[in-house]
């Protein structure tokens, strides 16, 4: 197993998202996995790390079978142990997460870029030129509910204003997203390198 830790019309779309009464802010955190605490490891199979985010909110990095995922916020122990959402293609996360804060300064959503490691269809060999890039918008778990999960996706290669759309979804859709009940889907244009979600969430 590879424990590489890669810490290493838009107007119409946005009009379909409810308008915010007050603009939210962003804070950013580097995903320095070397600074994280090991929660669980199965040598050659999987690993779970607990990391420090902004405003006292943690995040949890998980890797298994050459695929990665991150849970944001005060997720329950059950989610830490069992939840895993990622993409079918081997993948790795970006180096920085954007946390969206509500009017009170509370983190309510997070945006993280995933790199989907597609191969060159002509050679079958890994080739960065064919990788997909997806912005994943996640619900941040709050104390008392314990549920953090992926809530929406934006194909970063197929949408010119992908970051703007991701922030709109983070502010409006993610906070009320019901993990395990609502379905996380792509918003905006979806290209051929944007894969389907593989998701397991505990009941």
C-alpha cells in the first residue's frame, strides 16, 4: 500500500442556489499530515489520522487501497471508525482545505480538491495529463450531531468558475445536508474525468 500522503451558463447555476443574507468568510488550513496524530493503522491496508483545523475543529484523514478521504469537524467515533467516501479511481487530496465560516465565525463547510489518477488510455500507464480534479464540498460535523460527509462536487477542470460555485454550495447546501440521507451530486458541468462517488456511511 502507498501511504504517500500527498499533503501532499454559471449565472443560471448560481441563481438556483439560495441567496445568502450575509456573506460568509473563508479560512484555510494546510493539510500537514506529518503533524497529525495516528488514530488507527493496519499495516499495508489503511490508516486514520486526526489533524488540527481552525477554530478548534479537527479533521480526519483516511487512506485505504490507494484512495483517500477527509472528514471535517467533530465527527462521532462511529464515523471516524467506519465512514469512508472517495472516488473509484486511485486518488489523492490537495495540500490545502478551505473552511467556510458562517456569520458567527463557525466552520460550517469545507472545500478540498481531489486529484483522480486516471491512466493514459493508449498506454494504460499513470499520466498526470489525464488526471481529473474535483472540488469536494463537505458538511462540517458539529458538536452534538457528529456527522460530517461529502455534500456536493464541482468538476474543477470543466467549470471556469469552479471555486465560486463550490463556495456557493458550501454556504447554502452543505450546512443542512443530511449525511446518509441526502445524495451528494455534481453541480455545474461534469466532464469525463470526474468520477462517481464511492460512499459508506454508518447508520
